[in-house]
C-alpha cells in the first residue's frame, strides 16, 4: 500500500491528526494503523476532563517549558467547542460536553501540596481572567462526604468540564472514514527507512505501508518505533498505569458537574465525571513503571473506591459497577510531551502526553498538520516539546529529592498513617531520602526528576536502566 501519510496509533491523537489532515487537504491518502481492540488504550479509559486551570499546580509558572505546557492546554480549552462540531459525522449531532463546568474542592484533610495547588489554581484563574466563582462547598449539588472529609473551600470553573471519551473517539472514526481516511487493524512493528528518511512502516503481519510522511502516535507503545528511527535521542517513555470505574447510581441525586480535588504529586486529583443517565466515571489512579503490571493493583483500586466515597458522596457505596477501565498513559522521563517534527523530515511524533493527551488533542492535531502539510512551518506552540531533546529539568537534583521526600510523607498520611504526638515523620523522611538517592545512583549522571519517575527508576530492571543511561549519554551536554 502506498499513501501520503500513515499514522501509527488509533487513539484520540492518531485519529485527530488523521481527521485534521483529511479536512484540510481533501484527497490526501491517509491511513491510521492500530489494533481495533485497543488493549491498554489511554483514550478508551479516559475520564476526558477538559481541564486546563483545574490542572494548575504551584510549579506551573516556575519554568518556561511548564508555562508552555499550560499555554498548550489553554489553547485546547478554547478549541474544544469548534472541534466537537468539526468531528460530527453528518449522520447525527456532534459529540457534546456531557458535563459543562467543574468544581474543584479542597478537603478538610488536604495535604500541604493540595492546599498549595488549590491556591495556584485560584491565582491562575484570576491572572488570566478565566470565568470562575468561589462557592460554598455545601452548595455543591450531590456532595455528601463523610463528616471529617467535608471540603473547606471550593471553586467553580465555568468553561471546564468533560466529554465522553468513547463517544468522541467513535465520532472521530466515523468522520475520518467519511473524509476518506483508511483504517488498518494491526500493529506497527517497524519503521522503514531509506537514505536517512522514514519511508513507511511494516506491520506485525508482515505487510508494509509506504508513505511520504509518518506520524508516531501510539501512546506508550511508541517507544519501540522511536528507538528504531531515533535511537537514544528521545526521552524514554514509561507507562503511567491507572484504573477507573464507571458506576450506575442507585441512591441520591448524584452529580451534574465534574467534581475533583487539586492535582497532587504523581497524579491528577480524585475526580468524578457524570456521563448522564445516572452513570458516573470515578478516577483515577497512577502508578508509573517501565513494565506495566498485568492489571491494576488491588491496594490502588481500594484507594480509588474509598476516597471517592469518603470525599465526594457516601451514597456512591450503593452504586452498581458497570465497567472497570485500566490503561497505560505514555509518560516521558521528564513528563513533558514529545510533539512535532524530527531531524528526519518525514517523521513526526505525537505521544508522551501523560494526562493531557485527550484535552490537548485538537491543538496538537492542528499544529502537527501545519508542519506535515508545510514542512517549512515551525509549530511554535509545540517547539518546547521537540521529541529529540535532553531531559527538561525544572528544578535542581536536591530539590527533586526534597520533593520525593515530601511526597512520601504526604502519601503515607493520605493512606491513613497516624502518629502519636511524641513522634514525628523523620524516620519516614529519612527512608524516602535514602530511596531517592538509591534511584539517582543508578543513573550515569544525576538529573532532577519527579517523584513517580524516581520510584520507577528504583524498581526498573537492569535492561531498562541501561537503555535510560544510553539516552543520558547521547543527550549529555558537551563540556
């Protein structure tokens, strides 16, 4: 098969790029390759919150690349209404916001990080003139936590909300087919190269697709393809494994808006997304590792159910489980996405978006399409996330160790640790500090990393550490 563009990956990013290409350039031969069952797909499992300001933390404004990531999310927030109309397939209404509006609540037992991040959300809303209200927690419809978890503060973000990820993905597929995009049920196993250019891909069944341009948008599975064309030039991708559950209400009125807690280190806040008809999506958990486990860990699943019930509504305990969701988010070593062109003119990348892929997909698709259709165009919004780069470090190594220690103490507290008044957390902090240094000692050169990445490095196999160190040597600055 010979086409103009082949896209590896049939999640929201892959299909969004394909649809944008076909919309902008009728007659362009575009093929999307991916397994129809989508095992481990982050898109299929997503809560699909369209949250930009609700994701702000106290470090968002502290580094140029962090600010660039916020700018990307803010552009996406503006783009979603038109994008939902653009992906309608002509046979029915466009996918809609199933939950317009988001409540961000700060519980009475919130950790110091959660408090700082709540304050950062409010400060960002004011700074950028984003419509919002500070509301009384008791006025939030459906909220009935256990008494000791009652929120002490709450914000209502008028423009943020959620969509049904499964409905949007279906609409993208239908729209793409009507525009002439071809779908191939299969796995991209190897990129084809000739004379320093990527010329297409080979599938697991042995068939080949030749193309003028190749887009790697296969989520956490992108690593194998990138290693072939760009060995040790891109930040290694880890798996952010997470579980969520959709339930059916049997007690109480339920929620009519997204409700969530502030982001904390290593994970977005606990959140509930009402999908209509009494169905609610509860998420999400996050364990970052090089090799994902076969399924969600029992303790993490217990944490999800307990905290959603305790912090949002005790009546959730009476809800019926409809579906469990388990997926692998693509997490780069430095947690910043891999977006845009590479030094190989024909190869483009759209992966490593961690928790922001669904929300940012309309803007990523638009700017990546600009570059594919006009190679001389430099997508400025994506420039900070060039796939070939040294790891972005937003703090010093010692600051990253301190953050790891603080996160360990706060996590222990969240999971129920209670100490008598005559003891403090020094032993836990000392153990965590030792673990952080053990992880850093496995690296050829120390770099500042987020807590969940350091944990993954501690637990990684020697083969993964060797691959990581090859990347660090390749991208090391010349002295």
